[in-house]
C-alpha cells in the first residue's frame, strides 16, 4: 500500500510540474512571474548546494542519466523485471530530468522578451542610424584596444558581478551571488570540437567556461554565460549584457573584451547590409591590430573545430533553440545589434 501511494505521489508531483511548465510556456506573464519570483530562489539554492565542488555537476548529471537509461534495462531483465515496468521507470526518469531542466532554469525561455519587459521600443532598420552606430562602435573599439588583454584579468568575477548588480530592476535580472563561480568542464575537447566557448547549466545553476578560451575572449564569455545564470535565455540578450557590463568596467582589458566580443556580430550585420565597397571601407576603419587579433582568433578555433561533430551540434542546438521559442535559432546571437540600436538616452539609469 505504501509503495502504491508513493508511486502515485511521484506521478502527481510530475504531472503538476509538467502542467506548470506548459502554462508558463503559453502564458508569458506566468513565465515572467517564474523568472522574477521563483527562479531567483531556485538558482540561489541549487548553486549554493554545489558551489564548493570545482567541477561541473551538469556534466555528471548528464553522464549518470545516460548510463542509467542505457544500463537499467539490461540490469532489470537479469532480475526478471517486466518490460512494461522497465518502460514506466525509464519514462519517469526522463520526465524527472525534463521537469528538473525547466523548473531549474529552462522556463526562462518563456518569459517576456527584452523589449516587452524593459519598455524599450524596437526600431525598424534605418540606413542612417545603422551607419552612425557602426561609426561610433568602431571608434570606441579602436580607442579601447589594449595589449593588456593578452592575459586573463585577476578578480574578474568580482568586477562583473559588481556591474551586474547595478542593472536597473525593470530588466528582471536576478542579483549576483558571491558563491556562484564558473566550473571546470570534464569534456573540454568536445566543446572545442563544436566551437562552444561556454554554457549555462540548468540543473545546478552553474556557468561553465571552455578552458581554451583566449584571454581577450574570457571577460566577454564569462559575462555572457553569467547573464544566462541571471535569468537571460536569449543568446542575443546575453551578448547584449556581456557587452554592456564589460564596457562599463574601469579595467582596460575587460572593457576591450566587451568591444572585441561584439565585433563578429557587428561585421555579420554589416556584411548583410552594405555592398562590397562600403563593407571594405568599414573594415579599413578598424585598427590593423584588432583585425589581426580577430583573424588569429578565427584561426585558433578553426584548428580545434571538428566539421563533422560541429555540424551535428549546430543542427541539434538550432532545433533546441527553435523549440524553446527562439525561432531564429543560432542566428539569434547576431540580433544583439538591434537591441543596441534601439536604446534610448540614459537607459541604464
């Protein structure tokens, strides 16, 4: 009887969690309520539980789950467990992982978008405005260039968290916690093969960084992944906050990393808008040292990239993003430029 009651209690909890996830998915107000009310508490508790462990718990969860799902049927059949029971238990594990993913962080995909919750009006493309943005950005990029970016800045976490704590409350970001630190990944080569510089772990609210990051990339990438930890699901918005946080730093290497981190997305947008002659003129305005650094960065990661594995990862990740209400898929990363162009004066204050 106790076993029967416990089984139905598990099913009841799973059904309730699944219902909550579905409601938040289709009612943005509920998704925003989760992101501002529930997620800050959940992420604080989960990250505090494992903050003392230096390695990524996210990877361990995935490895254990896969081993359990693959190995359990063989074990169960040796114990003469019926296939019906095996299937039900496997389904319960999958449901538990699914609910843990979305309740732990994934429902941030269902919150209101950046423009809706910040009361910033999205602007249509305007050639004059875009040219002005490009010129201003390149001027700041050239001015910010520094060779101090050749080493990872010390105490970077404190600097990034200090600035994130100043973000106006209307944007709905969770406040940084002192015990939240980036974790070491166990399968680092795999991430380099597919070009992943870092990722946000939903099971224990952890940020993970690729150990092969170039020093000039480190501050921007850390700030990007930390934006995800603070409740940002959109890759474009994570780029937006990484840029805004880094350029507000008083430390030259952090500031330059912000401008440099945005450069690829600026050039992608410029290439799609300008003709060949105008695009070439745009490149000629950028300091040769910066362009050389950009080329070196591309060569550095190309040497580590695996076309076969990378193509599979790109396809899966694009489907994943589109399935979580980001219809542009991986193109979402470059949409940060539209956010920057829409900003009114003194928006930070």
